């Protein structure tokens, strides 16, 4: 198939730039969404760690014979 008979015309400079800007915006949006998911996961993990530490401190105070060393 020759370039003259191609069903899709070749992109000019402005069209190519527009296509690249659109792709960059789409990829940027996806990266922002993934970053927000990572922040949510980290916040959830921090809260679970705090709950575990609190339960451990309560257990130590009740059955370990005193106040935990970090408290």
C-alpha cells in the first residue's frame, strides 16, 4: 500500500502535537489516580498499625504488669 492510497492521512505537526498532548493528559490522569490509591492504602495501613499498637499496649498494661515502655 502506498502512502497516497492509505485510508488514514499522515499527521501534520499540529495534529501530532494535539495527539501527544491528549496522550500526556490521559497518562497523567491515570498516574494521579494511582497515586491517590497508594495514599489511601498507606493511610489505611497506618490506621491498622495504630490499632494493633493500641491493642498491644492494652494487653501489656493488663497482663504484662505495667505501663508499656513507649507510653
